[in-house]
């Protein structure tokens, strides 16, 4: 039986002519192996699909990283814009304080000029009485009346110019003390800036969608604050324009008053 498959004489299905040796059987299996092994092209196709899948995953990862970096850059730019806006509001606040001090000094000058006008009027009255006494004429109140009319007109001009415009007065009433940084329209969100300076510590397990959602939420909040800041700056600029107009009127009134008093003094000295 060595190296041979013997047939069974009692089995009609297995004849002796069907017997093959081991070498013949192995050669036959190797030559006709398509029914027992996977073809080479199927393995290559599976390898190609896997490479494409890995490439797509890598591409997806790059897109997600670029999107996150882009959103973070946008947040950084928005924060810089907010800081610039707050710095501008602080500068406007200091400018308002200077304008208010200028207006107050003009009020003091106008008050001093009113007193000096009374003194000049008294001196003119004394000089007129003395002149009339020396000339033997009766005192004529015409000059005094004319001077009093000029003084009344000048004082009325000062009082009218000293009254703040209605818009400025309403703005001051609604906003409170404009010189206070806490109630300044451009700085009403000032405390929120420091809160936004806290660094974001996101967990490693946070998904890309969660990171993007958080970044978009922060961008929306910052844009909302920037909008409020811009509106506050616009209101403050309008208010300061009204204040400048009031200062201009008071300056013109003060200049007119000084020139008039200089003329009166020159007339007195000529007498």
C-alpha cells in the first residue's frame, strides 16, 4: 500500500484504475488551485481601498485642524478689536473730562467778568458824577442806563450760552456722571473684557464639533459686545460734539465781554 491508494474490490464506485499516487495528487492540486485559494487581484483591491480610506481620514483630520485654527484666529482678532475699542472709550472719557474742565473754567471766567463789569459801571458812574459836579451840570442818568442795558444784554448772552444743550443734558441725566468710568457708555462692558482673557482649557477628549461650537459661541458673544461698544462710542461722540458746541458759544461770549470791557476801560482812562 506504500505510496498507493488501493481500490476496494467490494466497492463498485472505487475501481483500481482510479487509484493515484501521492506525487500525482499534489501536482494536480497545485496546478488547479483556483478553487482553494484567493486570487491575487482581490488582495490588491482590498489594499487599495484601505489606502484610500486612510487618506480620506487624514484629509478629514487636516480639514478639522485647519477649521479649529481658523476659528481660534478669528477669536483672537475679535479680542484685539475689543481691546482697541475699550482703549478708545477710555481715551474719550479722558477727553470728556478735559472738555468739562474747560467749560467750568469758562463759567468761572464769565462769572468774574460779570463782577468786573459791575465795578467798571460803578467807576463810570463816579467819574460821570465828578465830571458833572465840576462842570456844574446835573447828573444825567443816561450813561448809566445805557451801560446797565449793555450789562444786562451781555449777562443774558452768557447765561444763555452757559446752559447745556437739551441733548447733552438728557445724555448726562440718563448716563449719570459721565466722568465716572463705571457708567461711561463706552466702558459699560469694561468688566467683561477681563473675563474673556481667561485661557480656554479644553479636555483632550472633547470632539471637534464641541470645540467648534464653543469657538462659535465665543465669537458670537464677542461680536455682541463689540456692537454694544460701538453704539456706546457713537453716543459718547455725539454727546461730546454737543459739549464742544456749548464751549464754542461760551468762548465767543467771553471774548465779546472782554472786548467790551476793554473799550469801557479805555473810555474811562481818556476821561
